[in-house]
C-alpha cells in the first residue's frame, strides 16, 4: 500500500475523533473496542489513559484498514511499523494545494483536531465531555473552541 493510500484514512480519522497525530499512528488493534465504539489511547501527550468515542464513520475507517502481516498496529507502513511520515506528507500536500489554488489557506495536520472540536461543539456537544475526549487537563484549554460558536451554541456547550 502506498503512503497516499494510508494518508487519507489517517486524516479522516483525525477529523472524526480529534485524536492527536502520534496517538493515531501508535495504537494497535487491541485498543479499539468495536462493540462499545471507543478507542483507548495509552500513549498520550499527558501520559494519562483516555477513552475516545468513535463515530460510525471512524469505525468504518478502522474496519477498512488492512491488517499488517507482522504487527497489530492499525495504521502501519512496510512490514507493520509505526508510520512516522504523517506531518511531512500533510505539509507537502498543503503546500502543493496552496500553490495550485490561490485561495487555499495552508494548514497543519493538528488543525484537523481543532476542526473536530469545533464541529463537536457546533453539533451540541458538551465542553466538559470534549475536554475529556481531547485529553485536556484544564477546561480552560478546551474553551478556546467556544469562540467559533454562536452565543446560543456556547450556552448549550457550557450546560452540557
């Protein structure tokens, strides 16, 4: 499988889950509970175990991933090794698009995480539940996403 074949599902999975890049490429299949529709993230930025809910779209992405012959890693390269090129490939893709399309605004892979958070709140999600999903130690960190909501939606997000 070529890098491009793995690149798109990783990006879509980031948008569906809000999971950090390094957290996406490291978990193995045992971290995914399809019955409960959750992913358990062990290697987190803050070294705190967390459980992330998986949308139906995220579950479809996971089910479509081919199994590595010698590794339990979900998103893998070569012989089942952890992918280490996501941000590089994403940066090249974004740069190329900005050169091809003058109105295209370059962005980082990490911005897909922000997109998830804003959409989650726009769809009526709780700021406090989002804090847990994102793995933020303080709700103050999560509150930056409230700026992208209407006052009514902000109220809904704060009340949970």
